[in-house]
C-alpha cells in the first residue's frame, strides 16, 4: 500500500472515529446519561487521536517518540473500550491490576524501543494486549449480556474476530527478530491495514447497536412498569402472568394467584394527603418485593390493588408469603417526617387449576379478596373458603 493510500485510510479513520465519538456522546446525552456511553465517547476520541498521530508522525521529533506516543494511546484506547463494556454489564473493574498492567506494557515499550531495541517485542506488545482484552469483551458479552441475546452475540462475534485479528498481527510481529525482514513487514501491514480498519468500523457499529438495543429495552420496560412503585403495571403483569401460567400448564406444576388491596386507602389520602398516599403505595410495593421470590411476579393492577403470581407454589406457600407481608406491615410502618402511617391489607388467594384461564384465576382471587374485605378487612381468604385466615386486629 503506497503512502498516499495509507494517509487516506488514516484520515478516513479519523473521521469515522469522530463520528462514533459523537454518536456515543449523543447517546449519553439523550438516553439518560448511561456512563458506558460516555466512556466509549472517550475511547473513540482516543482512537481519533491515535490516527491523527499516525498522520503527523513525520512532524514528531523522532520515530521513537511517535512509536511510544501512538502505543500509549492505543493501550489506553483498549482499556477504555473494555471499561465501557464492563460498566454496561455491571462488572467491577480491577483497577489496581489494570494500572499495573498498563505500567508494565509502557515500561516494556520504553525498554524495547530505546534501551534494547527489538522489533518483535515492541511491535507485538500492543496487538497481543488488544487480543486478550477484546476476547475478554467477547466472553463477557456472551456470558453476562442482558436480553435480547442477538445483540450480545453479534457484538461478541465482532469483538472476538477483532481480537483474533490483533492476535494474528502479534504472531506475525513475533517473527520479526531484532529487525523485521521486508516480507514480514508486508505481512504485518497487510493485516494492519486490511483487517484492522474493517473490524474497527464493525466494532463501532456493534457498540451503537448495543446502545440502541439498550434504549429499546428501557422503553419497553417503561411501558410495562408502574413508575410510582417500580413493579409491573397491569399490562406488564398480565404478560408475565401468561408466561408463568403457560409454564405451569405445560409442566403440570402448581401456581397461585394472590390479590392484595390496601385497606381504607382513601382515608390515608384524606388524612395525610396524596403525597403520603403515594409513599404508602411505594412502601407497600417494597414490602411485597421483600416478601416474594425473584421468580414471582408482582403488579399494580389498580389504584391500591396489587397482584402476585407465584409459580411452583401451593396455597400454603402463598399463605406464608402473605403472613410475611402482614408481619412486615405491622412491624415496619411507613414513616414520614417522624410520622407513622400504619397500613393493613386484605388478600385473596386462588390456586391454579389446569383448566383455568388467566381470567378465571383472576376472578376467583378477586372474589376471595372481596370476601376478605367483607369479613372486616386485614384478613386473608382462600378462594372457595369463606373463613378468614389469620385475622389481625389493629382497632
């Protein structure tokens, strides 16, 4: 590849890096300030700086100063890319180890560029590090990536291939010896200028794809989440309930539906105000969350009415869950500005039958809830059982 073509490629990569940096910055500004988008913004600014250094290499004091500065930016770029992915996936970065590795790489570059010049070591260091780092990102995306899996798999494949290309460049460089032969240099340049830019652009597109997928998931979750309490809204609850019901029917496993209604909630609003009423709803939802398993589904399906679907659970399991909720409400009332607001609730429980539709199960739980309220509130009724379970009196 002649010098003019190399310069044109480097200039193109400067522009592409600037575009990717701008896209990530816009994602950070517009998508709720996700930290990883800002980190990737800096990564692509580093990439832009690295390609600019390559363009002006002849203006630098010496080839050695160019080499060291370019490798400094290259190593920081790789670290920043990995940091962004770990941040997005909620993985803690081992910064003492990262800092130690960075210092070790730069010291090795100094030694094998200035003190003991060896082309094989100094040229292979950066791509070898990039190979390991990008394969690590691919592994993270496959193992820890959130739904949907397609976005994670596409990004993992691209990062994995980019890592393998870097590994190929490192393997070729290790054959150089103290000084590279012309044929070896040509093989290295072929990988460096043919494969690397392609995978670099593909990686940038994959990152934008991940950001767009995250935004789509965020909007989807917002559409099925009750913003006040953080549990599912009616739409989200019914979707989740359908999945759990289908699983229970397919595997012929038990399932229970529990409806809960905060007692005399209008009095809470009238006495304390709607702001306290909102806090009461959020408090009750948190008590429910603390009392059920992660695989159970909670939804706010009405003003002060909540529903819980418990897969792989019997009436007795549901009764124990309700007992935890009632005990927690009694022992930990809502407190606002030193003022205690004691909440109670009524519960209706219905066991799933293989012939049940979602509507039939909800109806039976709702009828049990109605009976619990008619029985004096602060009670639990099991569908088809007219006797209150575990009445608690608060006066």
